[in-house]
């Protein structure tokens, strides 16, 4: 079983798999060559050193390889460091991806099946065909199912884009009945496609970062091109409908200042923007709260993007209340 | 039956009830005194003149009175004007309020019963008791059921505050199951109380305007005082719970610049802000679209607050699609 | 010869061609039907009335038709009004477009030939082929040569888009030698294509306005789609080059707040943004100064977009100086 | 020859000239006094220690002196440190300024001669005389030729102000012919004088910093005072011309928020602002790219002022293209 | 005695002095020439017509002349209009300035004597001499005593600049003792000189407007030049002191966005900014309240610059309280 | 007598009182347990270690206790560290508060007596009674006299809230006479109560921080609740007066962006905002200057909130001037 970086303590003997993040050679005061490594898994990263058989080991693996490492953890200048006695490359097929990268808690295939189900709610044949093209494009799906939804802000884990997409589609289903005159087919299609450009904007094979075209063009434009590309395969797709759908993608950030080249101009675009923003923010805050609340405190650390801290009410506040096994009534008596 | 101002045409003989908006006396070139009036109902307002029996008529009614008017519509300098031959005051009890003021389309008592039902979802005894105090305070209710939700932006009609409050509470019910860890009791209470200060901020007896304390203090503060006032009657109400609830009210505008003295710091406050904002915006746009789309156009007039126009997709776009008698699936398979 | 609206004075007998902007029927106090028209040409618009043969005339033309009108100019309520005695429809082929719409001062075909010449400076075969596709696409060119560059701000006349495009390309040629390391081919291609989406964003057949897709998607996105469409026809077009070129289009507004979904990230994008912005502003101010400086004043009216007035130095300031027949030295001794 | 700080490696014996940035005495655990120094040249700075003959050495030089140093580079706590065995003061005349401070690549006197040439394009006798006064004021020139154009943002090296000034004047020459109605004399004078206040705003004898009056008044005001001072020597200088010229200086930052007390109100001021801004930005980005692009990356580090990174296209993109020995056509066929 | 424009009623016979604001000739339907005038005094302006002896009258006066007018007020299209029977030019010496322009309520010479007194509090000989130069420069004083402090915002009346200057100096005296370490001499001098550039920025001979150099350079720069000009006459004036004083002028608007090229960097500059801003705002609001509160209302009209209305508490609130004959400490020397 | 942390030097034997800020146990390389402490007083904090009698000592005191410590200061890795030989808890009554926390320089009881005096200027019986309730509420006063006025920005020391309150009240007295029509009673009451919510917003028993309700509700709201609470005890308190007073509290930050839910709408609110802001800024800058000006410099460090540095004029500037023994009018009652 995987030994996680964060669990390693001084004097531990380590025998486990890691990802090589950095690799460079250096020279000791006495003139000997040694290797400096950074090893990583999903829990964090640590320094490592190879003092023996340097040349042989060095040739056997590269940066960004997964490796099997044996060694001993020692303390050097108040930091933990792994003195490696054995290291060898392992193939990507032999590792468990979720040992190395943060991964969605929910099962990816289950989420995808849910998304298929949601997409079947769509009755408009043009939109339905368009989605069909996407949801049966295996090249696309291989990235779509794995991509995170962002580098740092929300759903930043493998499967995060799928999770966020499904979550937004479900929010659309929950809220659509509340207002008359909103078009469900358009909204559902928009919710499923709104972030697909992230498949190209982000690179996520070894770490979460932006691709070159991701930085130069952004996921809104990249997604639009993917949509345009599929619509081209549907010669009867109405141009008006195409404009409306593209407008949903273009305007879903809501404001110029947040990178939307257009602000929402239809009721569907307005709702999609609010639900997407709410889902991203709530997930982002929840992720933040998981790691950034000091023990014994009800206040999170300062969140730089929000420029504030968040508060977690003391659980005692609700203790007296037995959490009800209530059947939440979602059905539509509301403002509809 | 009421003849509406907007339906009056040149040469019509008019015999109906109106509200006197302005009343002043003036003098003709030939030295005779006459009365200049503005008459109003829910459809608009028009000029009127009294040329005969001026003194007698003048004493019989005042500005802000409802009056029974007979006269003839003539055109003067390209505008319609009513030459009044008879006018007399009628009592407020004799008029139908919705003839004179824009009024919610839904029945006010039905909406109120729905709100009672929603409030019964709350299990926390403190919050439940607090709501009970509000929902049984007849003085409060007499204003709460009648108040608009704003002067111009959204739900600007009698019953609008109740409608918006109920709508927001329903949105909370629809969305609460989607995320774990959100407290339904707190959110429902917050949604029901978030705008109660508007009962005091707005005056809506003759026209929709701000009260003095409304302008000086604002509905957020006025609502907080009403909450504080009721909590004082509940000596066991936990202080922490009180802070959390008040925080929902204080932060529901989301940003300093929108008049919130605090930004949302709890997950409940974040969700309440998004749903409230979405409900206000969608209702506001829908109201705007009802009157501000030129015939034959798919684009609304320019909306000053949004600094843009809105688009209504051509209905032909969806015509081919038989609108499904679909059972919308709201239940909670979502990102929850 | 065309009689311009702005030149018509009280009591003039008019016999000329106009564009019908508005057309509606109305009824006189004595119960006769008459027609109210708005007639327009490039100099302005005026009210007109048809009092005789109303029915026959009314059937013979519609709104947005060009018409031959005879009549007499009279003054009504301090405004000039044309009493029409004869009106008949003329075909679009019979009119001179520049009588009716503001039109570039420079000859359109000459400008287009200059643009062809500039495009031949490009040595990179991919970019050269791409431009070739555009500059030989007659459907595209028929709109590109006629489109204005904006509705109100700059180059707002037929041929304005071409003029601005050519002007920007020339500015690129003038400035490219000044800095090392900037790629001329990319910059020239970017300058020629940067605003092509305006061909679709604007409608300019009868008045300058936005098209539906223009409002929903904007010229940046519409231009990108046109570029993508042509690149598809060039299977060897390098993807990196495509991203760089598209980035120029996406970022040429320079800031999110001005509708750019990306800010300039390459030196070429930075330069293109500055030169484009300078050209638009200088042309816009010059156009504004042409009509908005009160006689006898050195200050223009208040310019709403700039939130200021502009100053035209008194010509006497330079009079003493014989304007030099100087050979301006543009060649590149500069900071290069 | 100068040994640069950045080239020194562990165990090197060093014998070279440096600038003393910091100098303080300290005490070892065993109670002996030693000196802690920071030594600097144009490549960077390093720690140094004097353990022997402390008192004698200490008296022989001060902070901000140039010194001749002998010693050995050792590693202490992972940082390089120079153990000094000999140190003595050298006079400023003996050093090569560009060994110690970043310096313009172009020859300062050549640039100045170019500026003289450019200034001779000016035909207006008042402006010409004004420039003459500046360009023959040796006290002024001794600072003007040496000053950087800013502390951190662009042209931050000795001679940078001259380089930027010349560059802007050349840009004016390149662009002036493109638009009619712009006054070349005014623009050239404005470009040459626009930043002269930096001669007083910055101090640049030992490091680049702001002077007291520079911080309190800023280069715009200080430049204005220098211009006013010279104009006083020209009793016939027209007041209108003086206002126009000063307006160019006052408004060249373009926006209040960037420190301009006035926004550009003449066409000349508009163009000067754009060209100045473009020149500063392009030079600033180029300087940044020179040092802030990690090896192997096409992306620069994050630039704090721009709040983004910059992209350097892969050189392979253009490799196939033989760089043309093209005669760039700058002459004025453009939008003029 | 002067008959004020605002007091004229239909059918009044008028015989009084006015300022001619506009003058143009026009033609009646029957082909006769007549003159259209706008007449003005401090209370407002009105239309006037000359129907008889048109040519003779027309030659006898020009726009911007003061005239003696006889005529009768009639109503035309709901507006009052003066039919002139006699008109003749009067010399500027014969009119009372305050009949035509809004004028400070306080006596100008008394205010000036107060300012002299305040200036005598200054002990620093350099600052004292500097002020002496200003306060004995009759050319300067003739404008300084008459200038308004702004066109629209505050102290917009003849003598307003002097009143605001004196008021600020008194505020400095009132507050200086409250904080230790603030230099009274510097602050008093700064307060007296802070707005002197308005003497040149504004033109106020016939109406309040900006001069050309006022628009191009602004009062901050123009004031700085006046200060620099006087300091030149004081060869021993310390440069540091000069910088400090100029910094007060440059930074007194407090923020870049309000046109200050520098923000306050000394304690004196901070205090001067706050007191100046407070004095301008309170005077501006008081002026606004004088004319912009509808009868019977406690709320002013909407103030465009402040983007809000202001509230005047009902006087009844304080009625019960006998206004104390309290000797408020501090009384007296202030702008009261 | 107290030995201050900042005065301790290497090798000093220390015997004094401190506050325990942090306390944790750790293990040496040789396996022995030791204690790591942070000790603090008003001058700063330092590391300390307990190597002997670890268990016994550890049980005798906790974090946030005051302790009597004996030990020796040694240098470890370039930092000073106290090796503790003896430590024991002392009671809070035995310490001098101002040894441990920054404390107002002025005597708290004297300041409070001044405030009482100021409050007696108020003649309005309602306001006077209201203040009486506050100034005789011992529970309130015990916090009010001790609270700082903010965590970091101004008056950040024990007694700071009282000092700032008194200072603002004195500023009101100094300035009230300067403008007619301002109500002294309202302004004085507003100045005394404007920040009372800080009593609840901040916690200041061991360090200056925000309380939970302080973060969730803020001092403006908390102060309003305290005022409301007292007004409830005064049944005759006029509602209008209550609104006016609360408006002063709500609007005293002046702008939405600074957390005011309302902007000042009365003249009193405008003045209170300016004087409060000026007092906070001047005190904040003075505090900052006390510690943040490097020796030998006239410029402070960069102030992050102001985004600038501040300048202290060289004292030599005023030296020549014998500081006048001037009797500044106004002296006396102020914060001096």
C-alpha cells in the first residue's frame, strides 16, 4: 500500500511509489556528486537525496516519472529529507492515479452515466443531436472525464470538470420549474457544454496547469470552437439556435471583468450565470474549508480571492436539534 | 367597470373612478379660474381640467383622494386631456385596490398560506418560535402582505414583497438538498426574514416611494431591528444563533458596493445571496420585458440599471418542438 | 442633383430623392386621414406629410424605400415640415448610395487595392494563404468593403471598416521597424483581420445598427469564427500559429472591461492593441470635431464617451510659420 | 577585467572591483569583532565578511564606496559568501560605470546626436529656440544623458531616459504623416520634453531611487517647472503655445488614475499619450522578458504590474521562413 | 430699483437693467425682421423680443452688454416673454454687480481684512514674505477678490474664492491646536494659497466658465506657477520649504481620481485635504439646499454629483428645545 | 522593574514578567522532551526554551498566562532565545497592564472625565438622557474605557477607543461654530456614540482581535443595537430623532465601499464623517511614523493601506524659526 508523503516521520524506513517532480545533480563540499529530488504524491511533496550509485540511478529515471523508492527519512536543518537507497522507474499503468493526484470523491463512471441521463431530458432534436455528438466522442470524453474544473478555485481534482458539469445540470433541473418561460432544453445543453473548453485550457497529466492555447485563448473561446466544430456536422442546426447556445457559453461568467466578452442577455443566460457562479463558489469554499481552518477555530484562514475569511458555526449550535429525516419538498409550488 | 386611463381616446365620454395625483388652480387668459388635475390609475395618468363650478368642485376633494369623474376627452396641443363635468370623492372602501395600483397576479392570501406551510419545515425550536412571532403579528402582517419588494427594480407591485419572499423560500427548498452541510432551518428563516425591513423602508399607500427612515436607515437595518425586537421576546434564543441569522440579513446584498455592510461569511449566507439576487434579477427582467419590448422586435429597450438590452428568442425557434409533458426530476441525485 | 435635407429652407419647393425612415397614418381634427413620414438622407432627416391622394400614395411605397418626392417646405410649430404633393418609389439601383449614407471620403476600390498591396508584404506562406482566402471571397468582400467600423464611435460610414483596416495595417508598417523582435507577418495579418467580425456584427443596409448575432456574440467572436472557418481549409496551418493569430483578435481591445476576453500576452498583441486604439480614438475625435464645435469656439461640445471636451488650437498660432515642404524622415534610425 | 558577482562560484579566488552596499560590524560567538558587507555590481550582490585586520580595513572605506577586493568565495548555510583578505577604496574615476550599473546598450553620445538631429526638424522658431536652450544647457545635459527613465518599469538603466526620449521622438516622426491636421513641431517638442522632470525626480548616483522633491512633486510637475523656467528666457514665446505645450506634458499619462492631472484634450496630446505608453510598455516587457523567462519555458514569470505573464512564441514557428531582406515601406501611403 | 427676472409676471410693465445673454435676428411669417434676445440678471433669464425700430435698436447694443429695457411681459406658448419697446446700452460703471451675478453675502473687503489678519499669524519669515507678495499684488487681488471658487459645485458666486480661502484658513486655526507636530505656518500658507490658480482657471466677467488655460492646465498647475513666480522673487527661499508648500497645493484634492497628481504625504497635507474637502462639500450642500428642496418636503432634489438626495430634519424636532444662549467655546473668527 | 523583550541582549540574565503567547513541547535529537515558548510584552516577543524540570514547569502555567521567568539569553541560529531556568505563574492583579499591552499615553480616567464634561454641553433632554444611560452603565464602561479603536489602523492601544471618541467630540466642538445650521447636540451625541460597537467588535483581553459577532456583524451594527437598547428605556424618545442619530452611526464611514450601509445625508452626518476620518487618519499616520521611519531617513516605510510612504520634513527646516510662544486661539479642550 502507498505510504503518503504527509505521513512520513523522522527515522521512518520508506518503501513506496512517488512521482518525481524535480531532479538535479549537485556536489558535496568534499567534491562528490549527488542527486537532489523532489518526490510527490497527492498528499504533498518532500525533498530526497541520492548519495550512492548516483550515476546508475540517475540514468534510470527522469523528471515526471513514477518511481519505486526505498530509503530512510532524516531531519536536515529542521526539514525532513529522504535518503534514497534504491530507486527505479515504474510504468504509469502500474500506479493508482488517485494516489498521486487529488481525485473526485464520486465515481467518475457513475457521474458520467448520470450526465447521460440528464441529457436525455432534452427534447429539441437539434440540441439532442449536438449533445449526442459530444457524449459519444471518445477522444473528447477521455479528457472530459478526467479534467479538473480549475487549477485552484473550485473542483480542482481529477473528475472535477465532470462533477461540476453534472452539478450544474442538476441545479438547472432543480430550478427550471420555478420560473415560467425559461427553456429547459437550451439551459440543460448550455449547462452541459458551458465549460467544455477547460478540456483544452488545462493540462492535467502531471500537475494542474494551463496549456499554451489555454492561456492565449481561454476556455470560453476553446469551448465555443468545440461547439462550432460539432454544429458543422449538423447541417440543419438552426443559426438562431446556435447563436443562443453560444451566447450562453460566452456570457456565463456574467461580467466583462470576469472574462465574459458578453453579459447575459437572455433569461436562460442570466439563470445559467447565477447557478454556475453559485456552484463554483460553494464548492470552492467547501474545498477551502476542508484544509484551511486552524484546529480549534471557527474561522478559516484568509482567502485571497475572496479577500475575507469564512465562518463555520459551532456544531453545538445544532446539536440539540435531531436532524430531521425530512422529505424535502422540492416540487414546484414556488413562484412559478 | 373601471375605464383605464390608457384606454381613453379622443372624444370618449368618460365615467369612471380615478386617483387624484396633482391638483392646482390656474387662470385663463380671460381671467377665469380653473383647476388642473392629474388623474391616475394602474395603467397610467392623464391631465384633466375643471372649467365649471370650479369653487364647489374644488372644495369637495383633495390630492390623493379617489374620485368619481365624468367628462370628455379632448386633444390639446397633441396631448389628451379630460374636460371634467362632474367630480366627487369616493371612499377608499368603495374602490378596488388593484384598479389603481399594480398588484401581484397571485392571490395574496394563498401566497401567505404557502409561506406558513414553508415555515413549518423549520425544526429548530428557536427559529420556529421567532417566525411564529412574525407570522402572527397582525400589525406587521397588514403591511407585509401589501408591500412591494422595491420601488422600481423587481416585484414592484402590491404583494410583491410577499411574492418575492415566498419565491426565495421555495428556491431554498429546491436547492438545499443539492449541497451537504447547509443548514435548512437557518436558510429558510433567513429567506423569510431577509427583506422584512422593506415593510418600513417603503411607503406604498398612494404611490411607491421611500419613507424617511427608509432613506436614512435602509431596509437591511430596519429589518435587523424588527428581528432584534422579536428575539428580545425569546429570552432563551442563543446569541450565536442570533448573530448567524442577523449575518444573513446583513450580507444578503453580497457586496459593500450594493449596500451590504458585511459580505457573506457562511455557506448559508453565500447561497442566500445568490438565490435572492437571481430571483430579483429574473423577476425584474421579466417585468421589464412585459412593457419594454417594441412591437415586432426581439430586443427590449435599453435597461438603465443593467446598462444593456435583453433578447427574447423568436418563438418560432421552439415551435417545432411539442412542449413535453415532462415530469421534471428535481430529486436529489445532484452534486449533493 | 440631390437636394439635401439640411439645405431645405422654409417655402422651398423640393424635388429630390429621399429614404423613408418612418411611415404612419393619422387623422386630422376634421376626420381626414393623412400620412406622417420621416424622410432621410446623409445630411439628416425631416418630417413630411401627405394630405392628398393619401390611399394611392400610401400603397405605392413602404418604410425603408427610396422615393422620389415633390412638395413644399412649410414651418409648423417652429419646425420645418414637407407637404408632399407627389411621391413614388425608386429602385436602389437608381440612387447614389453616398447621397443617403455617410460614406468614406476615399475611394473604396483604391483602398482595397492598397490593402491587397499591403497583404503582399507577408512572406509566411500559411498567413499569406489565409489572407488570400479572405481577399478573394467575393461574398465576404461585398460586405467588408461596405461595412462601417462602428455604429457611433469611429469610422462610422460606409467603407469605414476597410478604411480603418487599411489605416491600421499602414500603422503596423510604419512602426514595425522601430522595435526588434516583432513579427511583421503576424502583425500585418492580425491588423487586416482584427475587426472582420464587424461584417457580421453590424447591419448597414438602411441604417447602422447591430445584428442579432452581433449583439449576442460580438465582433471579436464572429471574427474568430470567420478565421477558424478559413483555417479549416488550410490543413497544414500550424496550430501554434493559429493560436497566436486568434490571440491577436481576442486581445485587441486590451482590457476585460472593454470586452476583450484576454489581455495582450505577446509583444505583437501589445502593439496591435495600442495602434488600433490610437487609430480608433484619433479618427473618432476627428469625426466628432467635424460637427461638434460651435462656431467661434475652440472647444468642442462635451463628448459623452470621453467625458470631456476637445480643444482645437487657434489657427493663428501656426500662421506665422510657413508650413514646410519637408520630406518627413520615417526611416528607421529610431529606438530600434 | 571585472569579475561579476553572478559569475562567482564556491571556492573561487576573487580579485576585482565592487561597490559597497552595506557595511556593519558584528561579534562572533567567541567575542571577536568582524565586518559584514554587501558587495554589488551590475550583475547582482553578495554577502562578504572581513575577519582579519578588521579595524584597519574598516577605517579605509565606507558604504557607497567602490573598493578593490581580494578574497575567497565559500558556502555558508547554503549561500555564497566572500571571505575578504584584502580591501581598499578606489576612486570613482577608476571604475567603468557600466560594470556597476545597468546601462543602455546604445552609445549615449550617438543617441544624443540623433536627438539633436530630430530637434532640427522643428520649424517653429519659438519651439526651436526653447529646445535649443535645453540642448545646450550642460548642467541639465549631464543629468539628462545619464538618467534612467524609471526606477523599475521601463528603460531602467543609465541612459534610459535619453533612449526613451529619442525613441518617442522617432515614433512621432514615423506616425505624424499618417494623420492630417496634427502639428509636427508641437508633437516633436512635446516628445523631447515630456519626461525631462525625471532628471530631478530620480536619483541615480549609487542606486535608482526617488529624490525627495521627486516623491513630493513628481516628474510631471518638475518637468513643467523646467519648461516654464526656459520659456521665461524667451519673452516672445506665445502664451497659447506655452499652454498647449504644457498640456502635452500634463496629460501624457492619459488618465487621472495614472497621475495625469489632465486628460489629453488635443489630437497631439492624444497621439503623444498613445505612443509614449506603447513605447514604455514594449520596452518594459522586453526588459522583463530578458531575465524573467524560466529556461525551457515559453512563458515569463508573473508580472506584478501587468498582473499576467507574457508569451514568447517558439522560434521554430518562424524557422521555415527565411527572414526577408525586405525594404520595409514606411513612407506615407497610409490612411493619410 | 432693479426688477428681478424671477419676479416678473404676465402683463407687468418692466423698466429695469439687464444683461444681454443672446441676441439674434429672425423673420416673422409675414416677412418682418425682429430681434430675439435673452436677458439675464442674478435671479435668472428670460426671452425678449423687439418688434419695432429693429434696426436702430439693434445697432445700439451687443451681446454681453448691460442694457436699460422698457417693455411688457406677455405669455407666449406657456412661457413668459418680454416685448421690448425701448432699449439702450448702459456702462458697466452704472450697474450694481450684485444685481447681475450671484455674490457672496459677506462683504468682500471685510473678508479680505480678515485674511490679512490670519496671514499675520505666520511667523516663518520666508512664508510670511511670500504671502506678503501675494497680498500686495493689486493685479492679482483684483481677480482674487472677485473670483468664484468653482463654476457649479461650491462657493459659486463673486467673492466665493476669497470666502472659501478665508474659511479654510479659519478651519486650520480651529484645528491646528488639536494635534501636536503639525506646522501652523505651513498649513496657514497652504490654506491661503491652495486655490489661487482659480483666479486664472475660471473666467467670471459675464458668466462663470473655464478659461482656455484653465481647461488645459487646471487650477492646481496654474496656482503652482503663481507660487513659483513669487518664490523666484525671494532668492533665499529654502528649496525644501518650497517643495513642502507646493506639495500641499498638488495634493489637496487627496486622490488621483480627483485630479491631484500627488496624494498627501505629510501630516499637513493630510489635514489640509480633509478640511478643504469638508468646507467645499458643506458649502456646496448648503447652496444646493437653498434652492433644491421642494416646498413641503424634507428631502432635496437628487444631487447629480453626490448621486443622492439630502435630508433637512423637520424644525419641529428642535422646537421644544429653547436654543441655548450657550457660549460655544471656539467661537468667532471662523467663516461664520 | 520590568525588563522589556526588546531590551534583552545576548548573554543577559533575565528576571522579569512576561505573557505566554505560545507553548508546545518538542523532542531533542537525543530524545529528550523540552518546551518551546513564545514570551511577550508590549515591546515585542521572543522565543524561549525550557530544558529542565520540563514536566513540573509545564503543569504550572498555560498559554495566555502571565509568568515570572528567570533565565539566560543566548543566540541560536542568529536569533535570540531565552533558556529558562525558572518559571511560575503570576496573577493578573499582580501585573501592570501597560507593561504588556500598548496603552494610551493619556490617563484613562482623565480622558473619561473630559468626555463627561463634553457630554454636559448637550441641552436636548432626550439626547442628554441617552448619553447619561451610557456613561453610567458600569458594565459598558469597563469595556469602553479599555478598548482600542481598531486592531491595526489607528488608536490601536488600550484606551484608544476612549481617546478617539474624546478627540472626535473635541473636534466637533472646535468646528461646530464655523458653520451655521448644524445641530451641536446631535453632532456631539453622534461623535460620542459613533464607534461604541467596537466595544463588542473587538476582543482585547490578551491580544487585539475581532470577536465572532464583530466579524459577522461589525461595529456599526453592534453600536446601533446598543443605541437601540438604551433608547428602549426612554419611552418618550422621538422617533425622528432616533432615525437621525442612527443615521450618523450608519453613515460615518462615508462610502459603501468602506462598509457604510448609507452615505451621509444630513449636514451633521457629512461633518461627522470628515472629522472622524481625519482623526483616524492623522492618528494612524502618527502611530505609523513612530515606528516605521528608518533611522536617518525622512521617509517612512511603505504603508500598505495607504499604498504610499509618508514624509517627515527635516527639523532643520524650522530650526531658524524660534518657535513662537504664540497664544493660538482655540486652544485647549482638544485631544492635545
